[in-house]
C-alpha cells in the first residue's frame, strides 16, 4: 500500500497494481469488479476519516468555511488498475477548499499556517495500521 501526499491541500491513499491484483483475486466472490473496488474504497474511506476530521478541526478559522470543506472522495482520474481516495479540501462552489493551499503554504502577504501536513504526519501510522488490519479481515472473510 502506498500513501502519496499530493500538493498542499490534498493527500491521496492508493493501492498499487500488484497489490490490487492480489486483492481482486481474493475478492472473486464479489459479483462484479465494481463491487470489489467499492469494498476496498469503503475500507480506505473509513481509515482516512480521522485524518479528514483532524484537518477540519485544525484549520485556521476566520469564517469557518475552510474547516467545513474537507472531504474524503474516491479518486477518479487514476491510471487503470489503481483505486484510491483523496482526503482534502473540496472545491465546491460554496466551500473554501480552492484556497486551502494559501493557508497551508502562505502568500507574499501572509505567513504560512501549516495544518494539513501536520495532520497527515499525525495520522499516517494509524491509517496504515487500520488499512492493513481491515484489508486482512476482508480477505479472510472472502477466502473462508
């Protein structure tokens, strides 16, 4: 499993091709490939939930819109054979996610107030541990 930290306001959790092949082989009891991938995505989302909450709680608050904009979503634009989730600030029209990088990295007029990188560092071991345990449980359930 690999966790890749994206640009300032994003973090990605994904499983590479070789691990995904082994999981798909073990998940052959599921009716469709989509059901297999959905089971893996749900495990990833569950593991990433504490990270999403921490990002929202540790975001600097002016109006509170930024702290409410953190979401966990399925990765859509990925190479074939990769599934994953994105934890970060959403860019929806009513949310302030599009400007999270200004707060994280700073601008010419305002200093950086890093909170995303710190949240990732705090939760990385927990996420890896939970992913490992939950995926092993899923595999045991499907193999037996």
